[in-house]
């Protein structure tokens, strides 16, 4: 019996993500919470003939939505409009995430908390600092969801190489993304040296990296002020949540471990990764090994095979990342 709660479930991401979760055999109870419309969205989904039960909770009923949850996914908050960076969302979303995480600590203290709300580089530190303050921080249970960067990196690699010979599906084995989740903190790593050489030889490598880092802007601009990525994000968020659910149900992973943006000092392998990266940054996205749905270890062997260009991207990432992290930490500390 596994209960998943989606906070922000009636939004652009929340609705399709909830639909995908309704289809999952690993979910027995799906609780949808939002400030608006969640009971309606839940009633709609509850007519789908999969076995899970789906219930909606309005803004007065957050405790009931969270009670007994094993996994809490948070896409609550405002999305970007054209010309905005993810950092511009901080003022509103930091407060939303802090409040929702504090409520999760109280009503579902052992839930894994998956944070989608942007800017992830800062909202994850906000979540962790909030949990530290309430004395209920379990580092392996807090994960920033960066899977959309991985999905984009694979799609755009196939596009750049010429999709007919290099299918998008086959790219799953050849590229991952580390670092953070905004602009130049996003660092794609092409693990297949032949594919990487093809891009470099065709002088497409820099444009490829730029597209992965700023691909979100393509969607924001195309939606003309109506928001940012929702459908591709719902799929990415589902992939990540599904890995957590598979791990809870002791099912082997069906794809390579996805990265998550996590608190390094609290996780096995985290200090080792910090030392190898020569960074003070305490949060970083890298592939993680899960155990019973918690992050058990953060991997660092990917560092062994990276190129000089990737090292350069990593250095740029780390410079910017710590500023984003400190912003999140200061937000919580200022409330003391
Ligand atoms: P949206 O505006 O369509 O939906 C957000 C939902 O959150 C709304 O239904 C709103 O009522 C709800 N909400 C706001 N405050 C709340 C609260 N205190 N409690 C519960 N619900 C609350 O926005 P969209 O497009 O779904 O994006 C949501 C967030 O996800 C944004 O911050 C966006 O930047 C982020 N995002 C993250 C990505 C990632 O890769 N991690 C990718 C794309 C977007």
C-alpha cells in the first residue's frame, strides 16, 4: 500500500503528473492537494479504471492530504513568463515550499519529498533548512527533481546527431546531466565518446550544451506568457517518482539511475563528491542510488571520464550554484 500526495496537483504540471501517477501499479492511494480545484481534478481521475484510489483536498485539508503519505511530490508555485529566469520565482516559491515542507514534516514525517517547484537550486536548500529547523531532517528523503534536463539532453542529442540514425530512446544510455537545474548550472555529460566526438567534429557541441541549458526558454517563449514546461515536466517528474516507487517496492530499475539534486554532506558518497569537485557547495545533482525509496548513495564515478569541455562547464556551474544555494539557506535563516 503506497500513498502518494501531490501538492499543487491542479496546476499545469500537477494535473498530467497526477494522471500518470493514477496509471501506476505502485500507487494505491493518490491524494491531490491544491489551493484550487483539487477535488474536481481528483473526481475526474477517480473515474479511471485503475486500482488506486484518488481523493482531492482543498486548502483547508492539507493535513489529511499528507497523513500516511510515503511520497510527497511538490509542483506547487508559480511558473516563469517570457523574460524571467527561474531565480525570479524565488520570492514567491520559497515561501510556498517552506510552508508545504513544514506541513509534510508534521503530518508525514517519513515521506520522501520530491521538489519540482523552481528555482530547484534554491528551493531544495529551503526545504532542507526548514526540516533542519524542525529537527526532522532526513537527507536521503529530500530530492530535487532535475529529470527534465535529462529528458531534454537525450532528445536534443538525438536531434543534433540526426534523429533517424540515433533514436531518442537509444540516447538513454549515452547522456546524463549533473550540477543544478538552471541555465549554466545544468551540465550535460555525454558518456559515449564516439557520439561526443561526432558532435565536436560537426561543431555542434557548444550549441547542443546551450540548448540543454536553456531549452526551458524555448517552451516559455512558445507559450507566450501562459507558463513553462508542463507536459514534458509531468513525464519527467513521473519517471523520477516511478524510480522512487520501484525502489520502495523492491523492483529493480528499468533504466540507469536518474540524477537528483541532494544535500551532499548527509548522504553516503556526498563528501567524497564534494572533495573530488573541490567545492564547498553542499547541494548538487548527480545520479543517485536508492534504497527503499530513499537516496542511499550519490555517485561520483562519472567524474572519471569527463572531458576538458565538461570540466569547464562544471567549474562555471559550481561558481553559480553556491550563490543559489546560499539564497535558499538565507531565506530560512532570516525567518529565525
Ligand atoms: P501552475 O501555475 O500551472 O501550477 C501551480 C499550482 O500550484 C497551481 O494550481 C496553484 O494553485 C498551486 N499552488 C500555489 N501555491 C500553492 C500552495 N501554497 N499549496 C498548494 N498549491 C499551491 O505552474 P506549473 O506550470 O505547474 O509549475 C509549477 C512549478 O514547477 C513552477 O515553480 C515551475 O517553475 C516549476 N517547474 C519545474 C521544473 C523542473 O524541472 N523542476 C520544470 C518546469 C516547471
